[in-house]
C-alpha cells in the first residue's frame, strides 16, 4: 500500500538544495496550472500549485512555506468573496430559512453519521472518524481532535485529503455544467494588468493586513478568511471602500492556498495512514456523493440552479469552493454558496464536539 501511495525511495528531493526545490516547485506548479487550464478547469490557478505541492511532499521535498503569506492569501480570498456578495442574500435566507437550514444541517448530519458509523465499526482509533469526517474547518478540526482521544495525523490526512477531493470534483462538475449549458459560457481570458484604482487597492490591502492579527487575537475560527469577508462586505455596502484585487494578487493567493494544502502530505504522513487509505477514500467519496444528492434535492425544490446548489452543499473547504465559484458562470449565486458554507462552518464547530461527547458517553455506558 505504501508503494501505491508513495514513489520509490530513490525518487527523493531530500538532498536537493533549497533554491533548487523552490525553483522546481514553481516550475512544476506552472506546468500543472497550464495542464489544468488546457483542460478548461475552473480554479486551475489553485489546482496547479496544489498538484505540484503534493508531488513534492511525497518525494520528501522540504520546502518551508511561512504561515504569513498563507494568512494574507486567505484574507485576499475573503475580500474576493465580499466583492461578489451583496446584502440581498439576507432577505433570501430569511424568506427561505427552512430550505437554507435544511441544506446546512443535512450535510452535517450526513458527515456525522459517516463518522459515527466508522467509529462504531472501529475502523479508526478513538473518535478519529468523527473529527476526520467533519465537513469544514479542516485546520480547527485537526487541532481540536487531539484533545478528544483522536489520532491527529489520521484526522489531518482525512481532512486535507477531503479538501483536495472536493476541490477537484467540484472543478470537474463545474466544467461539465458549463460544457452542457446552452449559454455557451467559456472561462474568460485573464487580463493580468487591467486599469486599477490605486486608492481602493491600498484600502483593500490595509483591511486585510489589519484583519489578520485581529482574527488571531480574537481566536475566530477561520477568521483570516471570514473577518476580511464580513468587514469588507459592510465597508463596501456603506461606500467606504470598493474592494480592488488585481489578477496577479489573486493568482498569488490561489498559489499560496494550493501549496499550503499540498505540502501537508509528507511521505511520513502518507506512509503512516497508508493502511487506512481505502477506508478514508471510500468515506470521502460517500460523503461527497450524499452531499451531491442533497444539492440535487435543493435545486429540485427551489429556484436555485444546480451548480449553485452543488457548490453550496459541497463538504468544504470554503476557500477552495469560493475560488471555484468565482471561476464559474456569472449566474452562479456566490452569496448563497458562501452564506451556506459559512453557517455550516459555525454549526460544524458546535456539532462535532457534541457528537464526540455522545460517542464517549455511549462507549462508557456499554462498558458499564
């Protein structure tokens, strides 16, 4: 199984100088980005660096990515989402709140049932499956899991492997939807150096730079994404700012996010979880399929288009889904997608510890 997941030990970058590794990572990222783009995949600027980083990690590369550019990139993505949102979504949520909450909690119920079933079958140690199957807040779930009798390495693998699977499958679904649409929509070509309002660009940068330490100080879950998002949305609505994000800055942010996800898959981690790979993969695919069914029901019984419903019910991560949604047709309802993703994030943070408590209680009661 280890040979299946990892390249042979002689294929290693361990002894390469740091400059060579960085150069190789950048060049391979460009190659994969061009490859995904040639296949007309939405979010190729995210998937390319992610693919390259995974390859480098399992080949024992030791490229070190600082947390600061990743935090900044999340702030940029938050502002990108805010730029595409409007407060009209609040009226839609209030008007259709049973449907909205049904979409949010159906995904959580499905993921918790999968995690509970895997725990009851004892396929994973302790409460690992409950934390690993949580549909969102990957970093928070990983960090919290160790305090609840879970294997943190296996939780991390389940969470970030799910993020990758969701991102790739959502991109393919988006591509298929665009290809089958009668609108003839095609991914627009990128204008890398458009005219720009430098004053609003400076305000946008200031918002991101100020929001990041505040979110850390207040311990807001996923705050580096959500605080710039909501603050930028309010300031833009009040007319104090027009969020301005040039394509080069977005490309940098997508690259940082892709590298951050991919570089977590070191050879040591992959080797450690190799014996559980098929169980993890099967659980993730079942989760994605069931959430897709919930999206189909949401589209059938509401006015929401199928791609919006699918992306809204996709089980994380919210930043990857935001990028894919922004790369998709204009009729995609970005506001609905991000509202549902955000509410589900909050619900996940509350529900998983509760489910863990119930699992512990049931186990202790059975032993008694």
